[in-house]
């Protein structure tokens, strides 16, 4: 075989190899282009803690332990003002009807203090809110608190003419007036809706725990009562006329109206069998 034929064979073999390689790579490219694109793995969702109610909650309800819980929710579905801790919800009043599983937002809750006046949001339509300061020993000790049921007792003074006897022993009215005291219930089954007070902050040494406030650590200015308008008007009149008031605390489960007899001078005479000269 001469040299020309041998070179031609070598060139032909190389050419066939290049053609085969081109066909192989072309096939791979076509297969890759026709193959479905593999989706990238989804990003790990970012979750935040959110407070939700565990049962249906009526408007005006004070949230207690067991009414709320904390769950993790994707940040994309958490509205603005979502509460993240249970402590932010406990003791607050619900402004809107809520269903179990609903996320609790800050604007859904009322904090009945004298700072933001949220208590108006949960007042019944037939009630008005009135500030009342009896000035008695019970309130000065800070015993009644928000949510307590109390009765309001009052002592009033009435001017009455004294009864005198003439020569025949008959009672006559003298022009001179005397003051007679009457003690009787003003209102029964009144709920304290809020307490307005100033906290007396004590200085605590650095590193020492803050002590639990005592009744002597704050000054109560007034109790906020949700009353029927006529009762509020009556209470204002009694306050303006200088009536002395006292609060008496009831059991939280007490619902009965007591039948009480007003205490007067005659009542004391009859009860204790007093002899009046």
C-alpha cells in the first residue's frame, strides 16, 4: 500500500471519529434541551410567633389563661400588630367578636385605664361611665379592684322638726329643726369596671428585684362604674349634696338583692330597746 492510500485511510478514520463525536454531543444537547427543567427547592418559610384565641370569644370578654395560645405562622400571613406573647393579651378586654383560631391583633383589645380610655369601646349602649370616689376606709386601703362586685351604702342627713308636747301632753311641732341621720343602700350589685390610680414608685437598689406593689404603694383617685343614665344622675346628686358613702365587697358569685331596712334613730331605739328620756 502506497503512502497516498495510507494517508487517505487515516484521514477517513479521523473524519468518521469527528462525525461520530459531533453526533454524540449533538444528541446530548438535544436530550438536555427536551428534558423538563428541575424546579429549585422552595425556600425555607420564615415563621413568627402569633397569639390566637383557643375558643370563641364574645365582645367585652376579659382574656384569661386558657383563652389564648401561641403558634408559629408564616410571616407572609401575619397581619401588622400581631401579638407575639400571651402576656400582651391577658387581662385585656376584647373589642370585637372573635372565633377560635383567630389571630389576636393589638387593635382588637382594650386596656381599661385612664390613659387610653379604651373602656368606652365595651360599654353597653344603655350605660354611661362615671368616675366615683367614696373616700371611705375600704377604698383608702385599695381593697376593691377592677371586676369586683360591690354595694354602695350611704348616710344622709335630713332636717326634721322635733316633736314636743304641750300642757295637755299632745305632740306639737316646734319651728326649730333638728338633723336626723338615715343610713341605707344607694345601689346594689355594682361592678367596678376600672380603677384610676397613681403608682408610688419606690427606689430599688441596682440588682435587686422590684417588690410586688402593695395597697400603700398607689393612690386611688376614682372607681369607674358603668351605670344606667338615671342611676348616674342620682349618684351625682347624692355626691353633690354631701352624702357619705361606703363600699362593701360582695362575693364574685353573689347575685341577690338584699332586703334592707334603713337605719334611723327610731330603728336603733327599736332594735336595741333604748329608753329615750
